[in-house]
């Protein structure tokens, strides 16, 4: 089972809101997930992620998508 840390889209048209979730790579973008790690609001540029949960998933082999990786770097969610 390959686990990815990715964004799950919520919100309405032209008002996006995302959850940062850990999910299996075979599931759809808005499908079933394993755990909610946080949220991302691109309209105000706010990222709220539980860093301990995210680090735990990364330590267990989860791979972040390119978008999530850039968000983590930009907002310094994980101090690596």
C-alpha cells in the first residue's frame, strides 16, 4: 500500500479550500482517506497542519505530492 500526502478539494466554484490528507495512492483525489493532517486556504494563504502527524506519516514512508511538498517548504511546516 503506497500512501501519499495530498490535497483534497472542498469549497465551491472559484472559492477553493483544501484538506491535507494521507490517503492511498490508488484512491481518487476526493475519495477515501486515512487521516486528516490539516487544512490549506489559498485565498488567504493560510496553512494549518499538525506537524507531528505529518512527520509520523513521512517517517512511515508516505510520499508528499509536489504541491504539498512546496507548501510545506513555503510555510515551513516541517523543520528539516
